[in-house]
């Protein structure tokens, strides 16, 4: 796998668009869903994931093959997300409007929920809104650490490598994120059903 | 109480099954005997149970099939823009159109024009940087009115930066001693370590958290972001026990990456200007 990826990266660095396309096709879902988890919107996820692949294309000659291509792309995604938050001071008003409208504004989400009965659909929408609101209470780094741990199943070491911080700080940020989420979601207490780290990784890949 | 604090920090590892065998035993023994920690652990598990219900959008087949095509269009477009920019830069650097003009200007005039253009470019870039920095740290129009009731919070943030800056400057300027063994021998086995006491770090972290809440309430986003970046560095200081050299290097890299010393200086200068300005209501 390593040799295969290194070969693809080498070809792509020489301008081989077919090789680059292969890299995109192999990783687009992982990177899109990581971007979705970070940004909370399908439109922003598409923009962010495409920005990631463009950055990757421009710097593919820097890929050394020490880690996998997907780990390298994860790192680019996380840094691009943190850059956006830093530069744009991510529009809090826009997010609040989106939350106020509820997820009905996201046609993709509506599509996926269309077949449910109305009562369950309304309850699910409510839960999604509260989950998104809870995530908004986290700082960009806390959110990134939580998302990568909980939804992407990354280890503390992998997260630290992506963010350029130690595993100790990953643990501190994770602890803070959990405490904040617990405070915000205090009114929602659902029984934990078969939760495991492996489930987190499998369900969201 | 101290044990409860330690157990609280282990809860994230426990819930994800990342504790060692010994860690699991210690954790479970405490949970079995401490009702408060057991309750807190239960709350965390239930919170994660809710977070698990976050739904992922199911993107259509068409979305995935056309993903690369949309990406390629963006890539081609950005490459066209880049090449246009490169051509523009080349034409600025070479003011004469050699394919059209047959009139050759004297070399001294050509050089003078190049100097003028280069100076204008530098001034333009400097103005752009100044505008960007001022927009980054400019408060909302209602900020002065909103903070008139709490005139001391800006001072508190500046004081916090004053407390942290000397430590960060030490880390930013740290270079390993050339004669480590000699230095260590002369100093009772200690290398040139830049250290700060754990209780001092905890105090700074608490201060940082309190100030983050205050600035967030005042909707001062740039200050909040700056405090968040500082918090990551303070967490590294707090957590970096086992590998002092690795921690030092990491902190130095974070200071450079966030450009935190420069940003703190800019923040304090702007605060000072607002305080001294006769028009401010602070």
C-alpha cells in the first residue's frame, strides 16, 4: 500500500492528472466527511474538501510516505479548517441563522430523513440541532480533537500529529470538550447503546 | 479530591477503552467507591450517547460521480489565475515591451523606474499588511459602548499577556547549549532548561479560561482566538513533563506557527492607543 501510494504521489507530482484523480477517488469520501464533521454543513464540507485536494495537488512533492496518504490529507484538512476559523473568525451570525432555521435548510439532510414518520423526524431534527449547537460551544481545536476522536476514531497520537501538539494536550482538549458538551447537552440523556471506539471508526468511514 | 481530579482527567480515555490494565483497575476502583465520580462518568457516557446520534448526510451517487469533475474545474481555474498573476508580475518587472518599442531608453532612466515601482510595491504591501492587522484586531462599533461598563477587562487581558510573554520569549529564543555536558556539570546536572512552576501554569490557564468567557460575551472574536491559541501553548507547558526538550521544541514551533508574541504586542498597543485616545469611552 505504501509503495502504491508513493508511486501515485510521484506521478501526480509530475503532473499526471490520472494519478491525482486516483488519489482523489480513493480519499474523497473520508476527506469530505471529515470536513463535514468539522464544518457542520455539506456546502462548506465540499468547499473545504476541494480546497484540501487543491492544496495536496500543489504540495504533493512534499509527501514523503512516512505516514499514509489519507493521514497526510487529514492533516491538510485539519490545518485548512483551523486556518479558516482563524482568518474568517467563522461567521457566528451565519451559523446562528442556520441553527435557527434548523436542518431543514440542508436539502441533503431532508432527503435522508424523508421516509421517517413525522414525529420521529421532528425529534431527530431537534436532536441534530442540539448536537450542532453543542459542537459550536467548543473552540476550533476542541472541536477538531473531539471530531477526530469520536467520529473518525483517530488515536491521541494521530490527532497530535495532525494538529502539531502533544498527546497530553490532546487529552486535555478532549477532556474540556467532553465537559463542555456534557454541560450543554444536560437536558438530553439517552441511554448509551453499544458505544465503542471501533464503532465510531467504522460507522463514519 | 485530588484523586477525583485525576480520575476526571482519565474519563475520556476510559470511555474510549484506552486505559492500560493498571489504569483500568485504578479507575474502576475509584468509580466503585466515589458516587460523585461515578455520576460524572455516567453523564459523560450519556453525553457521548447523544453525540453518537449525529447523522451524516447521504450524498447522492451523482454528487460522488461528479466530485472529481467539479474539483478539476476549480483546479484548472486556480491554475489559470496563477499563471495570469505570474505574467502580470513579469510584465511589471520588465516595464519595456521589447516586441513593440524600438526606442531604447537610457539605462539610468530604466533603473530609476524599476526602483520607483519596487518602492511602490513595498509600500503597497506594507499598507495591505497594516490594513489586514487593523481589521483583524478592530472591535465592533458597539464594542466601546458594550465594554464601558467593564473598563477593566481589556486591562485584564493585557495583564495576562504581560504575565505569559516573558515565559514565551524564553522558549522562543531557546537554543540548546553548545557544551551541554560542561554546562550540566557546572550546574548540578541541570541542562539549560526553561522551566515554569506547575502552580504558575495552572494559574495562567485559569486566568486564560476566565478571560475567554469574558471576551466571548463581549463578542471580541480576535481576542478570543488569540486566547485560544495561547491556551494550547499553556496546555503544552502543563503537559510537558516527560520530555522537557521535546516540549521546548514543540512550544517554540507553536509560538512561531501562531506568531503569538507579535499578536500579543499588537493587541496591547491597540489597547493602549484606545485608552490614551480622548474619543474612547473606556
